[in-house]
C-alpha cells in the first residue's frame, strides 16, 4: 500500500466510542474503521500498517455553524443523550456521568473533524474517506437516530466559511432518510441533497430535500437503476464544487439495524452502488469525500470495505481495480 494513502484516508482509534456505557442494546459496530484498515493491510501490505491521516477535533466555532448554541450546551445533559439514543432510562446526573459524556462528545467532535479533514483532502487530492461518521440524523437544535452532531453539515458550513467551496452536493445512500441534513439545509440553494432511502423505514416523518428517491421493500432489484437515474438528474440540475458521499452499509442484508423494515441488498449490489457513485463523480472531475454512516453488527465493516478499496483504486493508490 502506497504511503500516499495518507492523502485519502482519515481515521483515529478514538472513533471506537464505547456506547455501551449509555445502556444502549444496539450493536453500533464502532470498530468498522479499524477493521477496514486491518483488512487493507492484510490484503495489500502484510506486516505494515496502512498510512492514514489522524484528525483533529472539530472546533466549537465549527459546531456552531451547524448547531445552535443552546443545543451544544444541552450535550452536557444525560437526558439529551438518552433522547438521541432512544434509551428507556437516563444516566444519573453525577460526576461520573459528566466525565463519560465529556469523553463521548470529544470523540464525536473528533469524528466530525475527520469529515472536515476528509473533505479538504478530497479538494486537494480528488478523493478521500473518513472511516466513520456520517451522522445525518442530527438536526440544528437536537440529536436524533443515534446522531449527536451532524458532521456532514458541520463540514459543508465550515468549508463554505473558509471560502473553499460554494456549492456542495450530498449523495446519501444510507438505508434511512437523512432527516437531519435535510432540515439543516432546507431552503439553502448552495447545497443539493440527493437522498436514496427505504420508503418504509424510520424516520417516518420525511423532510423535504432536493431529490428524494424512496425505495419500497419490493424494489430492491431496481436499486441501481433508480440510483443511476437520480445521479444523472442531480448533475443536470446542480454543479457542485464537492460531493459528500454518505455511504451506509445498512442497505446490506448483513449490516441492517432492523430486518424486515424495508428492502435489503446483497453485497454485490452494495458494492456496485459504491462504485457507481464514486465513478460518476470521478468521471465528472468533481472531488468526493466519503463517510460511513449506518452499519450494524459484527460484519458491518464488510459493507464498507469494497467502497473504500474502490475509492483508493480510483485515487491511483492501487494498481489494479478492486474485485
């Protein structure tokens, strides 16, 4: 593996947040990034770690670009985390809990900073991936769906504030509708959100977005055709300076949170999905930064792996196409 992979991969071991301390029974697969790096090393550079960029915390100033100050202040409260993670009981409001939440928030800020860095690397080197994050359910003034901070919105607004980009497209292929991202950018003509999601799945109240492509439970076999048509339509309407690709491994039948909630795709289709999105924007010469978003269970990392590998191939880090 070429050392130049550092120009395209962003990760920190601190991404492996221990969310069990909140009392949630959900298997969040927080080790997905490290598992992907381990597999890349095993396959392409045995005995050598894969070079990657280590992110910095998103600053409070950057957080306030996407979230209101009152919500950021509420992140110190156990009730805020209980609501966001759907917990039946709230952690006691004591010093131990305060220390726990401070650590978790720092880790989420680091993941958000990772998305900012991945976007900047993409602008410099055309393609990059933050091996985590993709918290598309967090709204401006509240968390939702296990998402405390919306790193996608933070990144877009931070890059716009630095005059690095003007127009950004978000391509969200996570199983669930990105309601937080949609609500934050509602009415913002500088951001185009293409959202492909399971029609029947949570959140049941859908937000308005630039181009919504709900896929019904019986339409999994049409997924790639619908995605291709949506990408063509989006690019005919909007010319971005940068694309943020919200990958999602929960469209895969072994990475989904709740089986039976909607369609599920075989791994071959998930891989083709990722190739289609990456290849489309490479073909148009548009920088793309990818984030992981949803993926649950011990095998979730497998749903991300091919997309990362294909991104590195298209970046010129690998000499042969991913199979």
